[in-house]
């Protein structure tokens, strides 16, 4: 692997100071009272900002500054339009505010949006009632998602999440020489198994719809159900893509095979109260998990010039890391060879 610089003083986010954040909000008519908290986000920069004299019912907002060069204006526009469609359907998704007639704004070289603050905690996924509730809302999200396609945003498929990241890592010498051969070989075999699963939008084996795309527990905020509007709130549509419906279900599963099957059964039970679920997609769970492993390694490598990444992920890029990836891919191939979970 080539030597990489762990700091990048010229990285765009280096110029995103608290003053710039406050001035950006002021440019759309929102004035912070000086309290600014950076929220957990690696891909973008996201801040909770308390307002001095906000509109009625808006004492704090979440300002999201998109990573320069990741999405085009048209692609971000599709994310915002999808969020608006969900909210119009009375689905508890948290989308950007319409300020000065638009949801996407520019300031100091950054594209940013502003959303209302929503409290909540991660959902208790060991509670069947919670899982069923989430399943119902996922079905409603997918009903909206199936109404029309994304035009600008990409698909989640074998090429974009597996082959392209693999090729990029090898072309940029990111895999150490002592691990490169076993990783490349194991990765090739895993990708061949994924191809056999039918996970390719060109094959049209499975229906592709607009998805949340990154529906892990951290992107669901749960509020007490004894309060108005209580229950799940879906946040962060930044990874919204076209793909199979099961993509928004599998990241909510955990534990051993029996536990995952039980959780999935409850999710699907809730889901099918509003929308039919294609059970053939259950065979895609492990291929999707495998693609996420490959994509994640390339994501870390591509972001290494962001000073936050070497600090947060100091273990990345070592021979031990890549040997661990070989082992995880081998385990995933064993999982893909097993019968799919049943519900």
C-alpha cells in the first residue's frame, strides 16, 4: 500500500469553521444564539444549532453541509424531493425545511440544508411491537418509493457497491502487498457468488424501488408512544438509492440465525399490513451484507484525506485490517451458501 498523508490542511472541511456555519444559517434568515454542537456524521458535517429568534416552534435546527463533490445538485434535489413525498404521505421522515423558497442552499463553497430538530433514541429492536411498527412504516416508505424512479441518483447493485470499489482499491494500491493476493482472490469469489444471486439491476430479477438506503438503527429515532407523533422517525436520506426493498430491512437484524429469522418475521408481518413483500429477496440479505463490506473499505480509503478519518479509524489500512477482511469475506461466502432466512 502506498504511504498516505494523515492530515490534509487543504481539505474543504478545514474551512468550515463555526463562524462559517453561523453565517450560512444567517444567509437563509436563521440566527444562532452561539450554541453549536457537531453531531455524529463522517460523510457530511452536521451541526445542531440553537436559534436566537427562530420561527414559532423552531428553537433549534440541524444544519447539514454536504461533502463537496459527492452528490450533484440534481442528486441532492432528488433526495429532498423524496423526503417531501414521504412527509406529504404522513410518513415520519425528517426532511429539509423550505427556506427562501428552496431546500438546498449555497454558502462559502458548500451546499447545505436545514432540518428541524427531532429528539429520540435508538429503537429497542428486541421488542416485537417496535419491530412491527417499523415494518409498517418501511412498507409505506416503499409504497412512495415505488411510485416513480430516481433519475439522477445511482442504484445499489453489484457494479457500484462491489466491482467498482474492488477495482478502485486495487488501482490505488490500498491493499498491502502481503495481503493483496488472498484478498483479491477471496473478493473475486465473493463477487461471483453475489452475481449468481441475481443482485444486478440489469437482470431485472428483482423490483428496484427508491429506498432509504442506509436504514440502520442509528437512522431511526424513537420517541415515546404516549406522546403525540410518538414512534419511529426516519432520518438521513443521504444514501437514498434505487434497489431491492430488503435493503431497508436487513440492517435491522442482529444475533444468531434463529434470532435474525425471528426479527425478520416480525418486520415482514408489519410490512405486509401495507405492502406485499417479495420473499425471493430474502436470498439477497447476505449478498447485500457482503457488498457493504467491500464498499465500506473503499469508502474509508477514499475519505482518508479528510482529517477526521485517520483520527477516527486508526486501524484502517494495516495488514491486520485486510487479513480481517479476508476472513470476513470467507465467512460471508459461507453465509451466502446457506439457505436464505425464512419468514
